[in-house]
């Protein structure tokens, strides 16, 4: 999925800008720091997704009875 599909109306969206940033000027330390920050954000998003799925599953079970 393309980011333009996710954020078609938001060209200034931080995620869109992040993916278009030129990485050439960054040092190895800066790239490693960037990776660590992005991995932390991935973990945060996965936790949110898991909570949403669990909430939905619990709600579905509740209303099936």
C-alpha cells in the first residue's frame, strides 16, 4: 500500500514527510537512532492494533449472546 493511498489529502502528514526525507546526510549514529525510534513507534502501533482487535473480539462475543 502506498502512503499516498493512506494520506491522499495530507501531503504535509508527518509520516509522508518522514518517508520522503533524504537519508544521505545522516550519520551512522543518526540512522541507528532513527531506527530505534521507528521500532519504538512500530511497537506502539502494534500494541494499539492488538488492543483494537481484542476490544472488537470482546464486543462481538458480548453481543452474540
